[in-house]
């Protein structure tokens, strides 16, 4: 492929001039350096990144270290409300945040399919930089690899994150007690529908924008204000809110009840779900957090989230002592399960109760 | 309040549940109803109605999820087509995870097959028009509701002169299946006596049917009159909101109390007596009735649709006959070798659907038939009787 090196982008995003990434850009030579400089260094402003050493050397922070890593392979790369770059920052930052940590540093590894337009990479880089700034993290080291056409799908990003556990944070399943409340920071289902509508060309759902955003500001505020009254947190990404409450029940050995009536579902998300036979409780979110708080602190948690701009934050459920036990320790089908059997349940507005389960895989649209 | 809102009004739902309970108490025994349609099943489950009615109305899920009743033979055919060189199999999403004897379409995709999910048959035609060098096979699965869409897609493929588009028709039609379901229980001594086929006198038979709103929009209310006229069973065509479903339950319970069998249309905002003749006409143009194999129920005469001979250029079972025969022979050999054939014969889903057997009484339940490795349709569907029983066991007091 003919690469015009003379006309490299000089400023701003979206100036790829039609250039495409070639295998040579991943060979570790001059072109690789150029790619890193032109696309990434320009956007990621960090004094730790600038020297481009083999490792970033960063000063120690206070408290325990929180570490996490995540791979991002979303298709399409751009969707309403976000893109793979923003997702790669928010996803990792949010994993640190729900561990009770203040995110500090990110690493970013790019696996690029040969032929990807420079312009795409620039847009992604700029978006990552903006999201990192929003989240208060620095991208301090990274890597780029270029693979042959078909070796990956356009662009994969792997980010790792380092954060420092906040003083006063005491978070974990063992701290959850019956009576604790579930507080949700906002409406569910937007990211799942936004990505689906782009992927499948569903025009009617195109008004839905992904909620992709860092939640570290919210979690930090909750911990600073409420301290150990915050018991457990998770971001309901893949598998949605339902999956997260199933995890909560499993990890704590307690029953978890959600109240359907108070779970915010935007009307356009609800409409798309109805048409496609999807359940909003199982759709991915990328900018929400579910927090288990002591009963007495629940309203305060909602108020804090609302003050921080989360207008739809609400108490959506509670933790209860397990009631259901396996009769005699054996099911009629010989399936021996230890008692008690904690579960996650949804109370419907009609007073009915529905048992929530993890999905076997991705949620599939139903025809019937 | 929005229109859907009225049909979801919690106060109305509670009042209806109370009314149903009073009627059942007056009757003096619990009532067993079948909701025939998969969408009803999901609505019942999502709204928690099954739990609200627990103890006085037993809602059973019928054979109305087209994916769940697709036979393993048809699934083996689909996998064979997916693995044939040069083909692209295009399907509705929920087909990809249902196992035949040789695995699922999802597994075929992992093995290199090109399996794509669409939201309409028209999407499959569009894809075929874009890639003329590959043969696109659309999996025609569904009841009367989806068939007109498939017929329209065929009309479009015909108009475009597409040579690389065909369908594998595994379409099902409902009335004959309902008849087959009623027949063994009702055939001997109507509802109550010892029916042939292992039925028991102490088991509640089906007392009536909640009939599918969308299918009925096409075939019309009249299509079900035979249930009342020939078998003395009441039915109610219902919409899909909680209030719709509960009104149907209330009317059916009242019919049982009054000893009166009628088929009511409680979804008149969508369903007419005669249905939608135009939709049926476009389906008739391309398809004709044929016997169909239903998972768990066996072969039922005139309960399926195949392409008419004049449209055989769109018929995958003609165009890809060799690949299908090869694939099926391999599947059969494998089923024999692994003992799967024996399992399939031992499956009692038909009896479970008819209300003659409780799921744990099936010899396969929880042993060789589980939600992860289902044999019959009642375990394939997450809300099928067997899958629900497997999951909810021990939670009866909470759900």
C-alpha cells in the first residue's frame, strides 16, 4: 500500500488524509514511532508517557493498590454516545471505581487490523484522551501491534488500570447484611440498545445513546461521604442489572429483591426492547453503578448521586435473609444443592415475583 | 396514561387476580389453562402472573414457541446447510442456540460456518442481493405471524430475480397442533376419565386455552371454533399485556364454572373473526400445507408449510438436496452411536404439554435432559414447563 509520509497529519483529529495503517506501522521501526507520536502522544498528555520508556515510572500513591485489565472488541467502533476508545477508558476506570479505588493510571494496548484508516485511529485516540481527562486518569504507557487483514476486526484495545483504594472504603460481599438497600445511579439499557441499533441498522432505535461514562467521581463521592455504609458496588455492564444482582446473591449468600416499578428504563429503550423481544434488565450499561448501602444511608446515597447529576438515581431494591431452602437437601431431580439457596428476584408492579437468572450467553432477540 | 399503561395498571391487575380467585374458590378446584403462545409465556413470566395465580390457576406453557418446537431433524438440516461450502445461513436470533443431534448453529459458526442473525426475512434478501457469489439460505421458522413476512421476502427475491436466495421451510401452523394436543386427552373419555397414553384420572386436564393474539390476527378467531364445538373446551384470544392475559383467565374460569365452551375474542383491538385474508393470500401464493415434525409431539398432519412446486428454485430442500441428505445421514449415525435416538424416543414432553405428566415424572428430567442439554421443547424454552420446573423447584413460596 502506498503511504504518503510527507503529508502526515499536523494538527487536530480527523486529518488522516486517507492514509491507512500498514503492517510496517507495527514493525517497531520508524513508522511505528511515527504512528505513536502522531496518533497517541499528541492526545495523551502525561509526563510519565512522554519519555516512551519500556515501563512507565510513577510515584507511589496512598493506600492499597487496585489493579484491573479489560479487552475491548466492540463492533461497530463508533456508536451513538461513544466509541471503542471511550469504552476502553470507562470500562477499566469503572472496574477500579467499584472496588472503592480512585483510578490513577491506565495502560493501553492497540491491536490494529492492517488497512485501518489513520483517521479512525485518531478519532479513537482523541476520544480516549477526553474520557481519561473526564475520569481523572493518565494513560502512562501503551503498545501498538498491527496484524494482517482478517487477523482481528478493525481495532481491539486492551487497557489496564491502577488505582488507589480510598481511605474509609470497606467494600466486599462479606459486608452486606439483610436490610441493606440497592441504589442504582441511573436508567438501564442504553448502551446495549445503542450498540445493537448501529450493528443491525435498526433505524427506530437510533435515538438511544450509550451511557458510556466514568463513574469514579460518583463512587468516590459516595465513599467519602458515607464511608463504610457503602458495602458493595458493581457496574452493570455485560449481562446488565439482572446479572449483577445474581452475582450479589451468589457472593453474599443472601436473597436480593429488585422492585421493577422503580427501575428507570428510558422510553426509547423500552420500546426497542419490546419490538426486539429483549429484556432491559439484561442489557449492557457502561456508565452506571449499583451500590449496596446500609439502610439508614440509602436516601443520602440517592441524594448524593442526584447532586452529582444523576437525576434518575433511585433505591431499586433490598437484600434479605434467604428463605428458600432445598427441601431435604435433594431436589426431585437428584440435583443436590447445599442449603440455603440464595437467589435474585424481581417484584413486579402487580405484586408478582420473578426469579432472575444469569443468561447462558448473549441475549438473543426472540421471534416468538 | 398511555394505551399500554391501561393494560398494565397494577390496581386493575390486582382486582382481576382477586376476581379469578373468587371464581376458582366457587368452582371448588384449581383450574389448568394453557397459554399457547411463546409471547404470552414470556409476558406471564415477566409480570410475575404465574406466581400471582399460584395455587388456584395453573398456567402451562404450550407448544407456541416456534423455536422450541422445531424438530431435531430440522435443526440437523439447518446445521448441514450451514456447513455446506459456499452457503450463508440466515436466521432469527433465538435459533442459533437450540441443539439438534449434532449440535447448534452457534457451534457450526464456531467451526467456520457463515451463520448470520437478522430481524426479518427481508434482511436476508438484502444480504443476498449484496453478495451474489454466495448462496443465502433463510431458515423459515415461525407460525402464522411470521409467514407473511417470509412470503413478502420471497416476492421481493422473485422481483429482483435473485438466484442466490432460498429458504428452508420449517414453518408450523397452529390449529392442527392444538387439535393433536387435545385429541389424546379428550379422545376417550373427554376431560377427566382415564385417557389413552398414560393419562391419569387424578390429574387435572387442561380446562381451556389462552389463544395467541398475533397468530389470531392472521387466522381469525373462527379458526379455533373446533375446540369448543368438537371437544367442549373454552378458548380466549388474548393480547399480551398483563390485563389482557388476566381478563382471558377470568373469562376462561367463568366458562369452566358455567360449563360453557366458547371461543372468545378478547383482543378485538387487533383480531377479527376472519383474520387477515390478505396476509393469508400472500402465504398461499408461495406455500402449501404439509405434515410437520414437532419437537416432542411427533409428526402432525397438515401442521407445516412447504414451498409450492412452482417456487422450487427458492426451496433449499431441493437446491441443496445432496448436502441435506449427507448431513442428515451423519446426524442419524451419530444419534444411533451416542444413544441420542433412544433419548428422543423416551422424551415425554407431549404428555407434559397435555397435562398428563408432571415434569419430574419424565424419566429424562434433570438427568439426560437439562436446560443446558435439553431433549424436548419444554426444556428448550426457558419458560417451558420442564425448564421452569427445574429452575423454580423449591422456590414455590416465593415465585
